[in-house]
C-alpha cells in the first residue's frame, strides 16, 4: 500500500532522470558532430553560446509601449499629469473618491496606446494607481494587447 501511494512520485523521478540522460547524450552527440566539422575544416571553432537579450523580444517598440513593467524603461514620461506627483507613496486603497477622480481625469483624456506607458510612468514615480480604477485601466490595456492595430 505504501508503494502505491508513492508510485506517481517515483514515476516522476525516474522520468526526470531519463530526461537528463537523454539530454546529456544529445549534448555529447552534438559536440562530436561539431568536432568532426572542425577537424574537416568546415568550422573554425566551436560555436559560442550567445545569451538572448532579456529586455527585447525583437519587437522592442511594441514591447515597451504595451508593457506595464517599470523595468522595461527607466525613462519617466509625463502625460500631462504632473499634479499626480503629490500622491507619491500613498497606498492604492487609501485614495478618497475626489483623488481617484483626478486619476480618472488623466486616464480618460489619453489615447489607448498611452495607457501602459502612463502606468509605467506612475510606477517609476512611486505613485500607486487607486484600486477603484485599476480594473478600467487593465481592461483598456488588455483590449489593446488583443487587438494592437485598432
């Protein structure tokens, strides 16, 4: 009975060991083929591993425009919202309805394509988006990601 309860875990462990073995064998075979090519003069040296640029997916302008991650860009852009700087450090659930309306005034006057950049700008400036308008903002960003050409 004890073995039956542990059977799925053993299957997983054995599968991982087999996978590691297959990967090691594939690596050895690849290296031998590359070495043969070097010996025949087809290659000058073993190819070096090149690290991918984690910040760019090849569509850098699109990624930066639609990304909410502040790490995508360290450049702070203002969207005619300098007055929001007075909310630096305020918790997202601590805004009054009047303060939330100030965010809405900025949000509803901008183009859909600017919303993600605006949220990034707020993050970089240390301004939390009020909880009560996050759904509206993320809805616009989500729609923009689904149909970026509209």
